[in-house]
């Protein structure tokens, strides 16, 4: 098993379909440990807000992409 440091752009691809999302999913699901920076939470929110502003996702759908990340982060932090 491997450990990965994951940047925000890769996490966005995991939670929101983009080019290379399949590859990112394979890497993340195969990792034993995943590390992120403290800024990742803010950066994820910012990236999703940008997608709303640019019309890539509807405002009403924003939470459907951000909530799974928040839940995963809380579960991992509590371990």
C-alpha cells in the first residue's frame, strides 16, 4: 500500500467529474494513507464556488459535491 500527498485540484477531480477523474479515483482508493494540507478545506470550498460562478455546476448542486468531502474529512480526522 502507498501513502499519497494530495493537492486540492486532485481532490476536486475525485469529487467532481473532470478529465483524469478516473485516474485520480484509482490512485486515491488504492492508497493506504492520504495526506492533505490544512488549507485544503478552504480551497475545496473556493473551487466549488468558482464552478458555480462559471456555470459549471448549479448553486443548488454545490453541496452535493462538497458534502462528501466534508464527511470524509471528519471521519478521517476522528480516527
